[in-house]
DNA sequence: CTTTGGATTGTCT
DNA sequence: GACAATCCAAAGA
């Protein structure tokens, strides 16, 4: 079993927390992950909550693979599959390589908003439906895990209304590249 | 600065 | 037919 597979074959909140600071690129374009959210089968807000369907099949596939879906009819969202039925939504990253390609695709040049948000991130990295189900360990993807633990803020998820607000959103502390400021944050 | 509403389509009920 | 893990522009304070 590869290192990457072992890393992802764990509960989504753990994986989401430890992904902060990882370097991720698609065809050489990407940067450092600064914001993630965790989704698990027992969570009503998760796509996997009501079992497997044609759309969310990738969430029930092997770990360390991509789960890509379209949201609100016009944006793409990119997830990394953790243990069975669980996934980590990549919400934002700090652009480091391929800035020219990102700016060209996004039609905007401000690095602080280039990849700040799931839809923007996918647009900047050219992630589309065809990437759904692909292994993260192989091209066009490249993922290297953080070498050391980072200072991470924990907050409630965005766009999810839940009866018992769980703190399943993870942000790099002090990063200027988040989709929104980490408000009700603890450690 | 914050808040609000429209865009737009695949998926499930 | 309703709605969704969002983004952006426009309007208000």
C-alpha cells in the first residue's frame, strides 16, 4: 500500500486537518492547501449520507482518489477521497506555481482570490468532471504531504446548515488566501 | 464595509 | 419540480 493510500485511508476530519500545508498541483499548476472541509457518511450534509448514487460513486471508491462534481449548475468542486464514503473538500490554496495559467483561466489577477473557494480553485487548476475518480498519485495530479505540522484554525463549514454545528472546516492559521476569514475559530 | 439576489444544470424525490 | 458543499455584481449602511 502506498504512502498516499495509507494517509487517506483514515477518517475525513483527520485527513482534512493534516492536509493543511500540503502541496498540490494539476499539470504543474497549483500551490499549498490552506483550507479544507471534512464530509463523512453519517453526516446529513454529506453527499454519501443517503448511500451510493451515480454522482457520488467516487466517494465509495478507493482512498487517495479524486471526487469531482458540479455545484449550482455552474461550478466544479474538488474533493479527495478518504476512508470509504468519506471525502475532504479542498476549499482554497495559496497559488505558487503556474500563476500565468491560473490568471488566464480565471480572468482575474489577484493572487489572494485566485484559488479562494472551491469553484475558483477548480477554475484556476482546470479541474473538471473528467478528473472524477482519477488517482491522486498519478498525473495530471501531484500531491506532497506537509513535512511538519502546521498551526490550523478550526471553524464551522460554509454553506452547510446543521442542527449541531460541527467544526469540520480547517484553515491554515493566518493565511491570506482563505475563501473567508476564519471567524469562530479555535485551535 | 456588509447584505442580497441572480445565474444555471445535474441529480434526486 | 425542488434544490444544491458557490460566485459575482449591485445595492445599502
